[in-house]
C-alpha cells in the first residue's frame, strides 16, 4: 500500500496524490490544489494547533491516549526514580545520558554560573513589594539579555552552549531573588557546595544560619518535581520559545516569552489556581456543590484536563506518591483530603468521564509546594526553573533544524473588503 493520500477537489474534479510521512501530510503540499491559476492554493485551518505538527522533534514523546511520557526515550517514571534533575537536563539537551566525566563537567559548569550581575539587584528594586514573582522573573530574563549581547549569535554552537549553561544556572538565582524581594529579605548568594536544588532552597530560605542544610527528603522531592517539569514537547510555552526564537532573538528574551506563556492559568499558572480552588472549596462536604457548579459552566476544575493526555497524566501519579513522602516531613497539607476526594468524585462523574478529563501535573504539585513553605505565587516560578531546560532544548533543536524558518502562520481573512476612508465628520 503506498504511503499517500489521494485528494479529489470537487470544485475542479482534479485529483492529487500527496505523500504521507510519519502519519502526517505536509500542509505545503495542499497549496498545489487550486481552482484557477491565480488562486493562492488550499491551506489548512487549525486554530490553537489542535492537529498541526509544527516540527519534527526527538526530545520528548507524549502518548496522551496511553498516558505515556518519555524524555529521549526514557520513561518519566524511571527518570523520576533514578535520575537527578541536572542529569535529565543533560539528557534533554544532548540526547544521551552523560557518562561520569560528562556529568561531573556539566554539574561543575552549571554550578559555576549561578551568580548574576549585581545590577540585577537594582533592577529588582524597581518592583513594588507585592509584585508577582512571575512578572519579576519574566522581566529579569529580559534584563539578562542586555548583559549578554554575545548571546544574539544564536547560529554559533559555542555561543549557544555557553548561554544555555548560563540560563539554566541563573534561573534559580533570579527566582529566589524574586521571592526574597517580596519578603523584603536580603538576597542570598549561591552556595556552590550545594546541589542545584539545595542551593535554590538555600537562596530561598536561608536566614541567619552560617550554612543552610536542605532537608534531604525535601531536596530530593524538589529535584523529582524538577525532573517531572523539565519538558513537555510542543506546549504553549515551548511553542512561544520556538516562535520567538525563530526570529533569531537571543535565548534570554525567548525565555522571557516562554515564561510569559507559562504564567497563564491555563498553563503553568494552573497549580496556583488549583490551590486557590481547594482553598475556596474549603471542606470535603462542599465538593458536590462545587462539582455541580463546574458542570453548569461556573469555572473549571483546575488541575484537570489536558490537550494531549486523555488518560491519567503520568506525572500526576508520581507526584501523588511523592506528596506522602513530603508530608511525612512537613505534616499533612490539610487541603490534601479535599484534593483526594475531589479527584475521586470527578473520576467517577459522567461529565468528566465522557470528556476524558483526568488530573494533570498541577493537581497535586501545589499541595507539595505549599507544604514545603512556598507561597502560592511562587508555584509557576517553580515550574519555570526546570522548564528552562526543555525550552532551551526545543530552541536548540529548532535552530539546528534545516527545515525551520521564522514562524509565520497564515490566516483566513474574514474582515471588511476594500473601502474608502471616511473623514471623521462624515462618519455616522
Ligand atoms: N474542568 C471542567 N471542564 C473542562 C475542563 C476542566 N478542567 N477541561 C476541559 N473541560 C471541558 C470543556 O469545557 C469542554 O467541554 P465541552 O465539550 O462540553 O465544551 C471539554 O472539556 C474539552 O475542553 P477544551 O477546553 O476544548 O480542551 P482543551 O484541550 O482546549 O483544554 C486545558 C485543555 C486548557 C488544559 C483544559 O483542560 C483546562 O482548562 N484545564 C484546567 C486548567 C489546567 O489544569 N491547566 C493545566 C494544564 S497542564 C499544564 O499546562 C502543565
């Protein structure tokens, strides 16, 4: 059987044979389908990219029907159990797991680029005390671009590599400083003796103690959460990263754009929204009333549903188990009972079953973050730090793909036809 698609255009009676590769046809192959010589040619219309592959990617695989997530072929469950976040970053960016020397070199490089320019402290001072940390992070990423004009040479692999390392290394510092700024506490400088996550915790939580010692269970839990959030193929923020990066903008402004996309409550802002939702529900007995409200269109069950997963999000399962380990240290988050009951009721309810709505990564992550002492506004920031690796891997892949060009979608114009300008005093 040939791997082709035969299309008959009923407007003209003409037939076209279009190749099928990897389960896709090329949208450009449709352009030959015309009703006349001056016809532009057929386009596909796909608002929100629901059925359009925008790239060929070898980084992350999601099988949403079966609830599978793999980075470079490795199942997320195995990575969460056996790997570390920095090893996973290496894997995502390089395609293979590092050997010992490669791993040590990678950790060493990231560890030695964690400091940021002192002027950034001044820039941070410009924000009001109650500025949302995501707004600060987006701005600080844009500001970093001004410190590294060299990073504009996005076609130079050595320059790219240097700034990939810098961006991954500096994200925790910017994030922690955004947090300390909200508290009015002095910034804590990176401690190179700690792990990536341990150092982040120190920059967040260290007070007068001479040496901050992260709790090993919490340090590992945050590392696992970072692994789970490191990449998720072509989601809204990865698409923003690729799209902005395709104009050859430097990686820092592209990361600012990706972070801005992540900030929205339908994406990385969802874990914050979940917490607010659980707080608003307040007690288990009010869940049925809340569910009825959702079914009647009064808001969504946040942390449920996904564009790609039509099955249990595998990350949600890992996080649910992790929650118990964390709560043994921190004490149980009282909102957990509401979350567990809400999940149970929703998974049995016809509305959610019919629409194949399952918990996503954000349903339980906020509970862990809250138990660990993070304020709700920091949740999307905690997502942005590890996702920086994924964004950079996607960006690098886009830049090295000879088929990619500046991203420039088409439109179906539905506005007014040509008309003459009307002077203001003659308008109705
Ligand atoms: N609660 C109630 N109903 C929902 C929910 C939800 N969380 N999600 C989807 N639906 C319903 C929709 O109302 C729609 O119903 P209809 O067919 O009767 O109109 C149907 O399910 C399909 O929903 P869409 O909005 O078309 O699905 P889409 O793929 O566009 O949206 C999204 C996916 C944005 C994640 C959505 O499920 C949602 O808003 N979830 C809540 C926010 C959330 O948790 N986001 C985090 C996503 S994971 C991440 O970014 C890390």
